[in-house]
C-alpha cells in the first residue's frame, strides 16, 4: 500500500517510519500546511512527494491509503475526502469530536467501500499487549476494577494552539489523553460503559479542561477510575488492573508487573524502540484491515471512546452521573 500522511506533527516520524519499515507499504507522500514540516517527515522516505493541500495529494494518484494525523475536527472531513476517492483511511485518535461525526465517518467509508481503522495506539504498545495477554489468559482471575492515572501538560504555550480551541480539539486533557485512558480501560475492563461521572478543571485560563477525573461502571461489572492531571511534580502513566487473584500494573517507563498473593513478578521490562514497535504494529493491522480482516480496535469501540469523552463533559457540566445510552452496532445505523 502506498501511504500518504496528512499532518506532519508530533508523531509523524513514527507513522512515516512504520510505513517505511513494514513489508508491503511505502510512504509515498506527505502533506502539511507547514511545508517545512512535511519535508522533514518526507525525508524519512526517499522519493516521497510533498504537498501542502491534502486534496491535491489525494488526487495525485500517488497513494492507496492515508493516515489522517491532523487536529481533531479535521479527522472527519479528511477521512471523507479520502474515502470519496476510494482510498483506505487510518485516522489518529480520537475518531472525531462528536458521536454524530463518528457515524458520518463510518457511513462515508462504508458507502465508498474503503477500509477504516482508528489509531488507538494503546492496543499496540508492547507493554499493554503483554499485560492484556496475561489478563486474557486468566493470570489475574476475573477483572473487577481498573484504575488509570496519567499526567499531561495543558498549560497554554506547551503545545500547538489548536489543542486549546474547543472547536478544533473537541476538548482538552480528557479528549486527548483521557481518550487513551478510556480506550485501555474499556479494553482491560472487558465491556462498554453503562454509567459515567466526571469532574473537570479549567486551570491557567484555558478554554478547554486542563485536568479531569472520570468514574465508570462497565456492563462487565467492572468499576473504573481515570485521572488526567496537568503538570504534576512527577510524570505518571500508570494503569492498574485489579483481578480477583492479583493486581497488574503497566506503564511505558515502568514496564509490567503483577502481584499475586504477596509475590511480585515482572512480566515485561520497557525496551528501547517500544513506541516505534507500536506504530509499526498499528500500521500492520491497518494493512490487514485493507485485506479484509477485522480491525484490532473495533470501530464501535473507537466511537464509544468519543461518546464517553462527550458524556464526561456533560456529567461535569451537570454535576451528576449519567447513564450511557445503548448504541446501534456499527454498520446498522440508519443513513
Ligand atoms: N497516538 C499517539 O500517541 C498520539 C500522540 C500525539 C498526537 N496524537 C494525535 O495525532 C493527531 C495530531 O496531533 P499532533 O500532536 O501531531 O498535532 P500537531 O499540531 O503537532 O500536528 C498537526 C499537524 O497538522 C497540520 N495541519 C493542520 N491543518 C492541516 C491541513 N488542513 N492540512 C494539512 N496539514 C494540516 C499542522 O500544520 C501540524 O503540523 C491528533 O489527532 C492527536 O490527538 C496521537
């Protein structure tokens, strides 16, 4: 598959390298409004063309599939532009900024007959894969609770301006980092959320939330809690999964360990190159989807993540817990 990358920001290098190292793919084009950024990413793939208008790239005949790696509100229109031209689409997380936009993306890609996958990278991180394998093999017994805690930085000036525009980003710390937490919490918790309660903080004069906490009840019976905190004294990325027989902790810098009956066991140490491994595995999954496989991250799951971020904002604004409505399965939504 000849891949075109739209958006050459923070993780462009990982996407570009994945396309270059994977058998069966090549990065043939990069587009960014910022031509210098596009050139930097394109330099990772000798011969890759550079564009500053994504439609010109899509019409160039140089790409068979695209990675949409742009500000959140652009995910939908760019995915549809690609689908309209018969190109497969891998969209960075979050899928979109509203559930309605997720539905429009699903319908547009289905109607065009192109493959769609959402880049929920957590499912491909080697530490999370090792942790999930252990849970799936019954190593902790039945999962009863998940606790996820991550730091971030939403002080204005610490990241590009669009992250602070509610219209473009769809939200702050919870839409961005909280989306990763919701993704992996649901994955490890083995269900969809039926109830959600959240609080948010808007510090530093920010128009989007800088911090947030979410409490969830899943239909699997699992209770979960998520906290995303800006600029704390210690950087944190720590997922804890509580099973009837033991507790697992996973983090990209700390590795994976389990504690069963007072005994600690290291399951996996962090390794150099883990982030790139995750992006390469994610692209390999996208290739398989284009060949007809089901995506490792179900599209209904990606839509549910967006739904829960939006519900967390409603809960925070209303000061009360909310029931999460049932949704029709992906593919059966009325047009
Ligand atoms: N998977 C992960 O771990 C991970 C990490 C960081 C960001 N992300 C996601 O990646 C996406 C991009 O975030 P980022 O941090 O790279 O942002 P960024 O601001 O660093 O990069 C976005 C790029 O898109 C470009 N752009 C904006 N509008 C464009 C347009 N109309 N046409 C072409 N290019 C355009 C900008 O010039 C910029 O270079 C977001 O969805 C974000 O949530 C994922």
